[in-house]
C-alpha cells in the first residue's frame, strides 16, 4: 500500500467522512430496519455494479459486493445478524451480540481461508468476501431500529465494536510456552476508478481489488509453525482498515499494545508494487496526500506542494493518549523516524521464493524464484523541517544484499516525508508498530513487509479470474515463508 493518507481529524470531519446518504436498496433484511438511514462512505459502495465482461454496454445483474458475499459463502451472515438485532432489548445485550457476531464472521473467514469450511464459488484464499460482508453487516447496524433508545454515539460505538471484532483484533490469544508472532494485513483499497464501460450506472473496475496482506493474515491466523529448534511458534493475524480515522482512534495500538510485552515478533504487512518484496528499513511519521477508503484526507498538498508538519498535527501521526500520546502536538514526540528490527539478512538469504510458483506476468528477473526480496532502505526527508525542500536518500535501492555501500540514515533533526514504503497507511502501520516496540522497551523483531502488487487480471470486468487468483496464491505463499523465517529467528 504505497500510496495514500488522514491523521487526527476533528469531530465534524469525522462525522462527515462516516455518514452520507444511503440507497434504500441496501436496507438490511428484517422487520426492524430503517432503509433511509445514512451509510458510511465505504458502505455506500455496496450498491456499485460493474459492466458485463462480454458486453461493457450492459451492467452486470448484481452489485459487485453481492457477488463477493455470495462467492465467499457468506450470504446468510447479514440476514441472521439482522434477525438477531431485532430481538435485542437493551444496549448491553446489543454490545454482546455485535462483538460475538464480529468474532463469528472473523472465524468464518479464517476457516475458509485455511480450507476448513469452504463454500461459495470464489477460491478459499480470496480476502474480499470478508471485507464486503463486514460492510453489509455494518450497514445493517446503521439501519437497525431498536426497541430501546439508542443515541448516535451509542450506535457508532456498536459499529466500531463489530468492526474491530470482525478484523480479528479481539481474538489474539497465545498458549503458554509457545513463541508468539503477530502479523497484520489490510483491507482492499483504491476501490474507486479504473477501467470503465459505457453501461449506465456502473463503476470502474478498481472495485475488484483485493489485498494480499489481508489474504496472508487470514491464512496465518492461529497457525502453528515448528521452528528448526523444535519449538512451536503460534502466529495470529488481524486486519487494519485503510482509513486514517480508525488509525487515529488507536485501532493498531489497542490490538498490538496489550500483547507487545509478551510478543516474540510483530510484523506489519501491506501491498506495494512490481514483482518484489520490500523489507522496509525506515518508517516516517508523515501522512501522505492520498485519501483512504472513507475519502478522509488529513494532509493534502497546497498549491502543488506538500504541507510541512511543523505545528500541523494533520500531517504527522498522532498517538492516542492511552498509548502515550502527548495532549498537544509536538513535532518530535513521537519521533520523526523509526527503524526495523526484522532479521533482514536471514529473510533474504532464506530464498523464500524458491518453492513458490511464478504467476503469469511475473517480471522478477531471477526465474528460479517467484519474487525478489529486497532490503528497502530509501526514504525522503525534509532536512530542514521549516522548508519544503526534500531529499531522497538511498535511491535507487540496490537489489543485492549486502549492498555495495551502507545505506545513509536520516539526518539528525530532519523531518520525515516518506518512509521506504511511502507515506500512506502501510507506512503508518509500520511506524506505529515499531514505535510501540520502542516505547515498551522490547528488543524483538518488528518491522514491515511490502508484498508485490496483486491486482493482475486477464479480463476487464470479471469479478475474478485465474491470473488474479494465481498472483494472490503466490504472494501469500512467499509472505508466509518470510513470516516463518521471522518466527524461526526469534530468541
């Protein structure tokens, strides 16, 4: 996830980003729904429809989201959830229900990804059905007319509770005696735009996007890996939203923080570009200019130039007070840069792509592996935090390891513009994760893996095809191998 954006935003901006007019056709099933209720920006995409692949002048017969939900075997989830909501008599019971059902959806998605209960027409490893089912269930919560008084704030808290539970954020548990590894993935993103047809009322084909990091988190959650020394490592996964609003609310810290004191490794994962993995060395505090899935954008360019972070909290990652964030903006608290402690040498030398099939169109020059693995050391800084002058360091990044010359670290007193993986939410996940490691005094492997780009299709508008599935399968397989290297090298 190499491009995109928002930090802490005001209450008015948050409300605007979450609430917008909804189409009555998206009303949740059941007798206690209120179809005119407003839906979030993400939930509004539930009604988006693609053109037909064979004839782009005609729309497909069903919205894309419905094809994802049915294709994942999740078509019964939201109707059952809605019926259960209709029986709720109080706020406490509602909270219990949404948390339980969120966990149930997460478990169902994990079981499917790991081949235990696979229904529907889409491949088991497809991460997209979970994303769209989650949105459908959230829409049901917004359109629910309860039997008791429910304030807007209470409803939003219920939506958040369901959202977190359905991301695996409340399910991180480790048995005693095992090595403990935690990995994150992301939702699909850049869902607007792309190739369009002429069918009226249809959208561009970016709506088809999935995320290999999300697919990896589902594939790894709860799995066990036997290390070369015979010890067992237990790996848990969770999914992050592609929204700065939820990051600013502490989604990552609330998931990683409670486990960090006993973790043996914490790895964030996202999607980048090309046919190579990037092991990111430096993570920056700066927020980029691109909007997220909720279209919030905390640090847009002004007159074609990047904003500076000086006295500008919207352009710098902020930590919520419960995780040590200062009450007022401070340019150097938290720091402008964090670094990886992943076992870079071992991850590169493990030749993790040698057992992975190369997908169609793979451009990595070494034909003996699926994808390359690179120590990604470049970044962009403002040497003077009061000037928009930028300097790019360690570019181009050598593909050999070790590199011919050691990489240059950020200048003392500099301000970040982008880490090695950009300045979107992938970089922010890496930054927040490694900042937690540092602030809790842990000396464990923690850092970020950027995967190759998964969005390769044979067809312009088919919801899935063999090339897209092949790229996901190969990326997930090699990412799993890289995570296993991390698990094998923990102390």
